[in-house]
C-alpha cells in the first residue's frame, strides 16, 4: 500500500471473493460470524495501522491534484479495452489494428471458452482458488471503472491496475496449464 495506494482495490476484491466463498459454504445465519472472524479482522486492522503513516502523503497528492488541475479523462467503453491492449501489446486501443486486433479478440474468446471448461472440471477447492485468481485479475478493473463514473470523479488510470496485470498473467497461466488436457 505504501508503494501503490490503489492496492486497496485488491483488498476490496479479496473481501468480495471471501464473501462469495463464505456464502457458498455456510448457512445464512452464520455468514456474518464467519465473515468477520477474529483472524480476518486482525489482519485488516494490522494492514490499516501499517498504512496510517502514509496517509499525509495520500492527502497531499489528493489535494495537489484537485488544486493543480485534474488530468484523468472520463471513462468510456474503450477504457477497459485500453488497459488490455496496453497490457498485451503496450499500445493504445487505436494503435492496435489489423492482425494485432484480431489476435487480441481471438485470444480473449479462446481464453474465455477454455476458462469456462477448466472451471467446470475443477473440484470445489480448486474452483475456489480459480475464482480468487479471476477476482484479483478482473474485479479491480470493474471496481475502478464503477467508481470513475459520474457522479464520482474519474480515477481510472491503467497504471493504477498494476496488481490486476499480475492477476491477469496468473489467470492466463493457470487457464493454459489447467486447460492443457482440452487442447
């Protein structure tokens, strides 16, 4: 968090993954007790306490962006695609044309179909781990996109999703490794 404060989005994605797993494995009456277990509360309290010394820097950056001018553009339909083209090709979406564009769409469709097959053939424990990888790869993009829509101020910048880039690489690797038998 000290290096990259948008890592907080990973915390949110992880909490959503945890809530989904607890929902799948426990009765409704026990959900809150299991979700707010002592271990999880302690882990998040420690993380927040360790983050507190950096808050003055965070507030200074937020203040300076507001005073000096806001440079982040509004999100649109090309925003998530732009992140993926920069992640794969290191190019803006409009610079990705022809065979590169076809390759990106083909790879995306291929990985989507393969991921679906892989997930269906995993046992419950492996499905839980696979969902964690999917959550850490793609949910931060969705969260950042949603909190960048009106009435909120745009915050979506590709470099803020560096942790998602790691998750996407893990997703691609796990999907290809686990899907090898389908190929």
